[in-house]
C-alpha cells in the first residue's frame, strides 16, 4: 500500500508523537503540532495512537491511494472529499485503489491530519518518523512532501475498520478567538510594569508568520524592557539576554514588537528574553490558530496549569476508552 | 556569582540562570549540574540542555512532580557548591578560511543592515576591538581555543566562548537587522560568541570566515559522523586553524570524496589551573592536539 501525492498543499509533512532527547544539540521535539488530533486520527483507524500520519497546514494536499485502505481525517474543520464526494471528519472510512482525497478550505483550525491504517511507514530516525524541516531530518526525505512523492504505508492492525467515530464532546472545535493560558517567569521581570500589564490586556492577532517553528502575534501595543547596563555577552538591545535555551511554548518578543510562541519545531535557544510559557494543555489550541485569529493571554499559576493538564489527560483517557473498545 | 535563579517554563520546564552575564565560571557550573542530573537518570526528565550561563530541563510533571523536580535541581546545586570543577572533555582543530569571498559577498548583499556599511564584517570586528590589521585579529581569534558553550538554535549549531581572560575577550554587536541568508558553515560572531552556522539560513552574527568541515549531516557520510549526525557537544574545546584558499579547496575536495576527517583528542580542563596562568594554560591545551 502507498499514498501518492498529487498536490502537496502548503506544507504537508509526516509527523508522529515526536523526537524527544536531542534538544541539547538543537534538534527539537517535532511531531504533530496538535497532538490530540494525531491521537484521534490514529485510534480511529486502529493504529497505535502515536503512529505517523500526514499533517497538512492551512492548504491541504490532494492524495491518491494506490490500494484499498481504512483512513480517518481529523483536526481543522475542512470537509474531506473522495472523488469529489464529501466524507465525514473524525470517523474512519474505507477507500478503494485509485481513490482521490481532496479537501475544502479550512473553515476553522489550521492543521488537518490524515491517518491511514498501518501508519505512514517512512524510516525511523532517532526514534521518530517526524519531519524536522530545518535540519532536513526524518519524515519523507527530511522535507515536506512534494507532487509525485509516493509514501509507503505499513501493515494495518487486525482491528482496523470503517465506521469508528468520535462521540460529540470529544470532538474539538477551533474558535477564531480564544484565551491562551501563560505561566509568567523566565525573563518576565525584564518587562516594564506597563508592558507586563498591556501584554495581558491587549488582543493579539496571529501574523502570517505562523508555522511549526513558532506563532507570531501582532497588533498589541509594543512591549518595553527595563533599561539596564547589559550583562557581558548579552546583546545591546534591552530585549537581549545571554543566549539561553528556549522552552517549548515560551514567548519571546524580539525588539519588544511581536510576541512569538515557540512550537514543536522550535529553535532551541537564542538571545531574546522569554517572558513566560504557554501551558502544555493549550499548545494544541495554538497549533489550530489561523492567521488573523485573535488571542488574549491570561496569566495562570502552576496549580492552574497542572489542573488544566490533568483535564487534558482525562480527556485523552476517555478517548482511548471509547476508541480502543 | 550569586545563587542560581530558577523559573518554571509552565508545567514542563525548569529554566535555571546561573548568572546574567557570560563567564567560564557560570558555564562550568551549568555543565557540572547538567552532568550530575544526567548521571542520576531521573524518570520523567526528557531534555537536559546546558547553555552558556544557564540551563534548561524538560520533564513530565505526571512522572516527577514540579516541586520535586525543582527540589532535585536545588539539591544538586548545593551538592556541587563552589567546588573547583574539572571537566574531562576533548579538543579538536577546525580549519577556517578567514575573510573568504563567499561570506564577504553575502555581507555585501546586506550592507544596509550593518552598523558600518563601508567595512566588511571582519574589518569592522577587528577595528572595534582595537586590532591594527585583519591578520592581527585572525591571530587572536585563532590563537586561544574556544569552549562549545551551547549547541542549538538549529540542529548541530555550536556557540563557542574563547578561553581567555575577560580583558582579552573579543566582542561585537549583531547586525542591526538580521540577514535573510548566511552561507552554510559560516564562522559567525556576535556578543562574545562564535556561532558556526550548521545549515544555510537567516542570521545576525558578523561573518568572519568559513570552514570546509561539515558539522551536521543527517546522512552521516564522513568518518567523524560515525556515532551521531551532529559533531559538537557542549563542553567540547575547539582550536581554529587559519587556512588559505588552496587549503580550503583541497579540504572541500576531500569532503566530496568522503575522505575528510577531524581528529579529537581527550583533554582535562581545570578552571583553577587556567586562572593561575591563562596564556600558558591555553598553549598547553593546544599542544595536546599535536601529540606533545
């Protein structure tokens, strides 16, 4: 079994749960930006929940299946079509040899996931099939897919079947305006009192520069950093620090202008002060934001971050219970 | 140095700032803590990243509670204290074609983003650091060896900090606005750090030269990529060796033929001995390379 890429879409890559353990040499986690949608897609087709899928960004690809298969589409609200006929999202269905998958535009959400029973069977590199584009590593030849690529598919599990569907409240929606919860810290103290306030007061707009590396936001008031004699080795701008490691989800504001949330293909470190970190439970929601969607940042403490995490995990557990049955 | 400043990066990270400013002491302390943390193999800890004057840990709070994670790092800090730290590591010589035509050409394309549009990057960096000529600058830059003080930004990109007294540290600002292009394997310089661009891409560091030696290769073609696809690890010591255009061309041919190699030799770095005689200690480090 294999999948042929007819049109690649804007940025379609092979992703799985990611590649932890190499951040200290600049190789980021990678993996599906929306991990929940990844797990849903795989469980629907009877795969291990962390198997490799295709992740489409904003403009989905056109694909042809070379043999019969069970597939499922999750993530962004974009109607999938087989040979021009609408099919459900969040439900597994069968395709025949030479069936053609296309998508309507993404009405909400920014990442669609295509899981196929058996998983996308590219080589495992450093423990993962995920694509890390900047490092030309993993995935299909270390890059986003291109027209004419033929992606191998593994052996489906015996349990793979059509008609497995997600129950209502386990299917996420992707609002165009949302709140992102942030634990302040890292170099938050470098902001002026006014900036520390306006960052949370203003509504921020997702910029066109929103990708797997990071999400850039604009249209809030500029943020000033406290003046100081810069420490030895830090740059001359007050938003500079001695180059340091960047947490996933951390927010930096180069020059005080546009906050950037680093995502799973993060640059692992640099010299811009990070002012806080988006909580782990909200990172999938960041990934589904389209350019021009709106966000407000809300400061929360660690207890709230851990509570949100527990709720996220509980939802995952319900998902497994529902779809593994 | 004051006490380490700890901060959570939401629910999955601890960031520890050893010192606001860069120094060998801060770097050494971060390395020592990271090494001890690695040795303990704590379940739930997935990333341990030493970086210049700080370090970053990523962990799973469902496996090790946030408070327990923090307490563990503070306990390691107390255990290490201000003990004199020796670092068993390795040293390698890296050929550099300083003032090369390719980075100069790239610099020319982005002159309006530079502090001094009328100089090249290396002329500017040499001048503001008080060197009489580019040759004098190259002699200082390639004289004393450098520590790899962080690897990151992108895959396999090392930051390096020169092993000299503070008074001899070279410093330079980054470009006013970053370039959208930097040749692969450019030797960049910004703040007090060298960065070797492992892949082609955007960048804001002054461009001083280029090395023929690949430092990141997912295909692991050359002999020194046998074990891993990135060459450098934090703590490695690098001595730059100035080479000519002819030597550069010869090395590039060897890279293409798959015969190019780098030699690493084991060495022990003692911060105490360095402080007693910085110049002499640097020279002795380099002698290890030549088998003395």
